C-alpha cells in the first residue's frame, strides 16, 4: 500500500451498532421548527402591539424603561455578533410613532435620528450587517423627554424569541424565558 494512502486513509470510528451522527435537519424537521418559530413570533408580535397601545394610552413608549431596554439591545455593547428578534420586531412596530431624519453619525450602514412624535425624546437608529447571514438594528436613547413611568429594566434581559448570530453574550446579560415570563416582564406584572 502506498504510504500516503495508509496515512491519509479514512478510518471508521463508529461502532457497527451505532447510527451515524446527524449533521442536518430533515426537510420535515426544518419546516416544523419554522412553524414553531412563526407561532412564537406571532405571540410576541401581538404582545408588542397590545403593549404599545397600552403605553400610548398612558403616556408614550419612551416613558417605559423596559421598552427602551428591548429596542436598545445591541451586540456591539457586548462585543458579540448577533441579532435580537425582539429588538427588530419592536423597532419595526414602533417606527410609526417617530419622525425620522438623517443622523450625523456614520458608524453604521444606516444611521437615522428618530424623534418621538408624542414626547420629543430622541434616539439614534443604526442598522448593520455582519455577514450574509447576520444583520441587526438598534435604537439607542439619546435624550429622554418623557418622565419615566414604568418599572426599571432588569438584568439579565429576559427574551422569548432570542438571538441569532455568530457569537452570543453570557447568560448574565441575556437569558431565555418562556412566553408567560416575557409577557409579565413587558407588561410589568
């Protein structure tokens, strides 16, 4: 036998009675996971819609520290590369409540200055993509014009949908919770 073939030949490390390790999900498993995620996504979307309506009935979303916390989750704060589904969804749903203009900042692929139509609070919006698979947006409070009304934000930040990306913060920063716990956190129960 050729010495190179002997050195580089494939060896069988699996026992005969073991099934081969599964590397990929089947089409059916992928479809099932997608359906489960979309059901969770719709739950959070409905929660955000009702929470924004409640915030606006009382004051405006800017007065609630937990609203500010969720829209402000930014992977750059922890030195990681991820997107937060809750952050993206809440920013998109609350966008109609802001006047948007060009920002002076240039640190993101997209920079905008958002001003609350109700209270005049200002935020810096940023969007960046880190790869073909990971992009993220954030909305950072610059000036709070509303008087704080809601309960304070807590750490670790509880999330139901969670994160997607290349690297993640520690569990002391962000933690996964069930829908009931996330709903109680956002609605301040």
